[in-house]
């Protein structure tokens, strides 16, 4: 516990110096990322610090494509995370491990086209930053330059990942940390297991969050930890905490777009909807109903009808068209064209 307090005091000193360094930066300066071209509109680190300082909850949603990004933009969500959870939610894998950097960049670019207001954060996928700090910086640079993100997120608090976070920050890229249940570490954790459920694990969560703060992270995600542990980490840190399955005592909250909307309602897909998620809609039910109605309309011939067949050709041109088809020996096609005109006229 003494080491925890020393780390906390040290982190306060470093954070104070970091905040002082920002005090001389012009108000409208864009801090990171090629997409933040409208500083009066785009959420920046300054906006997040102001919300945190005034105890205003921060909203974050994980999204992976252009339509979802547009919805987040319309709702004025503070942060949009392009998460490596796309591996599971979009690509159907059982874990987040298989997704590649190139696949992540496709998702990042799609989101960047749709979300013009939220701060955009892109996950560093497994295998793209663990080897050494240079690899981590190179990957982070690609997420910003090629993916259009404003910041990156990396998981875990091992010494090598703390070093990676620090190197990325020193390269001028904003970093969000992630502690607690870290899906990329399921090989070590033995599955998707909550953390902080005993004293040693709880202390480790807080100490890891402090280490990420010391490395220069602007925020830390706390995933699947008991509320008292999240409350302790939030109190210990001078940067915002973003909770997911971590209770109500964090500085903000994040959920996955598909989860909170109830996109996947089929029992076969229940594994991708975590039990801590509140569903604000059951969009999956609406989608399933619409698809069944579409299938029925196509099967019984009621779709498309005349109202959904807007492109016209005159009867005169149809007659000439039929004659040309007959000249080509396509009598059956000529008859079909003529009959189609009659049917559409009487529909």
C-alpha cells in the first residue's frame, strides 16, 4: 500500500507538470490526429479535462463503421472508440486476437468519415505493439495517419506496455490506457475473467492505472472490476476513468454500439452481449421482423410493385426494342418485354 501511495504522489507531480505544459497552448490548438480539422467542433483533450474537472460524466461508445459513427455524431457522444472488439462483434471471432492492423485501419477510416464531433480513439490490435517501443510508435502513427484517429488505446499494464505507452506519448500521440479485464490477455487470464475481486488483484488494478497515468495516458478504461475498486482508481487518478462493467463511480462510461442497441438478439449470438450491458433498444428484433416481411413480399410477388419500379421506358420505345430483339432471334425476350409493359400499365 505504501508503494501505491508513493506512485500516486509521484503521478500527481508528473500530471501537474503536464497540465502546466498545456496552459501555454492556444485555446483552439488541435492536439492530435489528422481528422481534428475543426477545433471549435471536435471534442479535444482540453474538453475532456474540463468535463473531468467539473465532474461532468464523459460518454463513450465503441463503433466500427460509417453508419454507427454518424449516429454517434448526431447524439454528440464525447468519444468514439474504434475497438479491436470488432473482431468479435463484426467479424464473428471468439476473441479479439485475430483482427489485423489493416482490418482495424479500414474500420478507423470508415468511422472517421462519419463522426465529425467525437474524439476518435483507435485500438492497437494484438501483436502490433508488444515487441518494442519502436513497433508501438510505428503502429500508433499508422492509426492516426492512415486511420484518421485522434488518439490510440492500448491494453494492459505490464512493464513492456507501460514503456510502449510512454514512447507513444513522447512521440506526440495521445494514449488511452485499459486495465482490469483486458481481452487481449485472455491467454494469461484463462478467459474473459473479471479482475480486482481479491485484495491483491484490486491493488494491482489501481497501481496499473497509476502507472499508465505516469506514462502520460490522458484516460484509463476500467473493464469488469468491482465498483469499489473502480471508485478507488478514479479517486487515485488525476485523469478520467471510463468504466465498462465497472459500476457507477468512474468519470465516464463506454458501451459497444451493437450491445446497447440490442442488435444481436438470436440466442446463437448471445455470447457477444455482456451481462453488464444495458440495452436501450431491441433493434435486432426490428431488423429480424423487417427481413422476414421482405422475404415474404419477395416470395409472394408483392415486392417490387409499380411504386418501387420507378424507371420507365415508353411504349413506343418498348415496341422498337422488341422488334430489335426479334431481329436478333430473341423472340422469347421480345415477348417478355412487351408483356412487362402491359403488366406494369395495369398494376
